[in-house]
C-alpha cells in the first residue's frame, strides 16, 4: 500500500438543533502520520461550535490509523479494511466552574481500500462555546479490550480567543474488523495542529500524530 492515501471525509451533524454537513477531501500520509483535510460547510455551522475542536472530537479513526508508530502493535496493524467507533464516542467540555459547555456524541465508520480511505461521521448534541477557539492541546491514551476492541481517552485543554481555558475529554470506543487484534497500550502525541479558514465556508484541518509507548511519552513530548 502506498504511503500517501487520498481521503474522503464526511460529517453529518445536528448540534444545537441545527443540521449541517462538513465534508471534503484530503490526504493521509502513513509515513509521517500527517492528515490534511479541506472541508466545506453546508449550509452553515451552528453558533457556539468551532471546527478547530475537530482534532479532539471528530477525527480519531483517521488520525489513529494514519499515525506513525513506535509500538509493537499499532492501530494500523489492528485494521484490515474497516474501523468503527461503536457505541457512540462521548465528548464533554467544561468551563472553570465545572459546567458543561459542549456535550456531543458521534459514530464513525472508516473504510480502507487500495483507492484510499473513506470516513463517515454522525454527530449530535450541543455546543455553547462563548468565544472562538484559539488552540487545543492534549493527547489520546489507548487501552486494548477484548475481541478486537480498544478504548481511547483523550484529555485536552481548549483555550478560547477571549482567554478562557476549558477542560475537555473524549472517550472513543473502537471496534476493529479483526477480532483477534490487540493493540499495544499507547499514547497518541499530536503536533502541528492547525485549523485555517480558506473562505467563509471552507476550512483546512492538519495535524501530525505518533503512537508512543507509555514509558516514552515524557521524552517524546519534548521533542
């Protein structure tokens, strides 16, 4: 399989009772662990939701599969042609008072073929961010489960443009299409995250991921 695959990416959302689509094309570089997506918004995003959160709420299957790996059995090793997020992943973001400002749920199906990768997401819930997102920092921990499953837990900090810092957590129940697969416990370290607006209804998302053994997280984080 080539090291650079085309990606078709689609999210159908109903957030704050507002229906929208975030969809487009991109690439997954299996050598560097970098994903790049150019997505169009139709008809518009709900107020209080920011696609800059996508790296920590929407893109786990693609980013985890694409990530370079310094572990014996990575997510890519556990997948043949399909990766699922089932049941729904849970996203909770709270303010300094512990109040929920975002609560989302999502399902994901990802298919890998010789022609490329296709990702489909369905997301519902509410998001009431009081300001646009300035940056998001965090990591995902991956714990293997029985019968070709694993659970990812991402803890992250969301800094808003108004200076407010929010606490975020996403729980991701992965289902592999190989029932005998058992991934190595690891953390996914992210670098070079970006969310850039190409126009009023087009956004480009980029990030680079690497799976590292738990004992190597501290030395890798400073690299």
